[in-house]
């Protein structure tokens, strides 16, 4: 946004519509970078300004957007910067907290639990020292809380790119993006049909297709980036599970559990449902009658029906005395 000056009241009117102010770029719509313009919010903000007596002209250019790979690289760089900033901040607060706690401990050690001698000349100094120690302990706790918060922020930022490129997360993101692309393609076709039927003017058709084409191009660009992430993961040996990897009777690993495969579907495997009942859940020992569906992107391993029979036999032998459950036995074999 341009044309506003400090003190003209424009910013206060725009804040309810998610507009924020920055010294470098001025007043901007929060979360709007690299995204399609939110026409509803912009229209509401423009109406609020006009009602307050401001002259407003809305100009939107949807043609200039960064490539998704460039935007993603910028986000990763900013996450690295946040990790460095919060890591250093956490270290400073931790050092200060430890020092204040130790100073408070030194003060209290000097009295070794000795009560205040009210009628003694040392009473005033004793009380001042105890108050000082109490103040130091309180400051130490506050700074420790801030150090922990900053450390958590640093860890989150440090693992940002790792989480973004996690194969399971990426596959789920790709599925959503591909559904969005199909939706936009249907909207494009429907818009053209509406224009042919005379439901849209030429101007409305052109405006709608410009926005839909921009959305489609953005989705294709982003999908291409994440597809390359999956290709790289497969090239590095990451196993991506699918329906061809399982048969009914096999066991699928999810977290620390092995679940029997009851049915193989296109996007999921059907497994025994219900809360966690043990490290191995099969048709024979299931505690609940209903079934659940496990998406392939949440599968972390497979044990064939033959391998499971061997593991169960091994666990039975080792159970006298003390045994090993089949899930941990499979972990040992994988290691």
C-alpha cells in the first residue's frame, strides 16, 4: 500500500483486515506474499478507508510472482536465520539465569538455614540478603522460562526444512495440491462454458481466466518442486510404500506397532482398528471389531506373513523365561 503517511489514521483502519506495517515495505497484507490476492479482505479494507473519507484506488497485479523454488529457498534461509537468532538468545538467557540462581544460592548458603535474629544488629542485613536472594531466584526462573521458549523456537526453525521435505509430509502435500489443481481445471472449463452460454461478459471471462490461469501455473510450479523432492528421496534410497508392496496377511509397521493387513486399497491398507492394544495387532488378538485405514505415507515398514510366523515362533521360544515381542525382534533383525 502506498500513499499513506504517519498519523493519517489509515493504518488503524486497516489493522482489523490483517494489514500490518513494516519499516522496509510499509503497510502490507499479512500472509499475502507469493499468494493470490485476497480480494475480499482488500475490498473490505478499501470500503473502510472510503467511509473514513480517504480516496482509494485498488490496483492488483497477479502476473508477477516468484518461482516457488525461489520462495521456498528464501523461507529456508529465513528459518536458518531464526534458528541462529533464537539459539543465541536462548544461550544468553540460560547463562544469565544460571548466574543469578548461583548468586542467590551463595547468599542463602551463607546463612545455612539460620533464622533472622530480630533483636540482633545483623537482622536488617539478613533480611536484605534474603530479599535479594528471593529476587534473584525469581529473575532466574523468568529467564529460564524465556531460555526454554527460545530454545524450542530454535529447534523448530532448525528442523523446518527437514520437516518440509519429509517424504510422508511431502506426499500428503502433493495429494492436496493435485486435488487443488484438478479443482482449478474444472473451474477453468466451467468458466468457458458459462461464457459460451452467455452467462459472462467478455470482460468477466478475461478477468476470471487470468486469475485461474495464474492459480494453475502456481500449482503446477509447486507440484513440480515437491515431485522433485520425492524423486531425490527415492534416489537416496528412501522407501515409498504403495499397494504393490502388501498382501492380506502381511503386517505393516506404523510407529512402534505391527498391524495385520486385512485389505489392500489404492491409497491405504485396512488394519484392525481401535486404541493401541500391544506391539502386534492381528485378527487373532484384536480387541475391537472395527477396522481402520492406514495411509501409505504413514507406513514405516513391512513384515510378510511368513516372517511374522517365524518371529512369533522365536518369541514363543524366548518367552521361557523372559521373552522378546515380535516387534522388537523385527527391530533387531532390521538392525
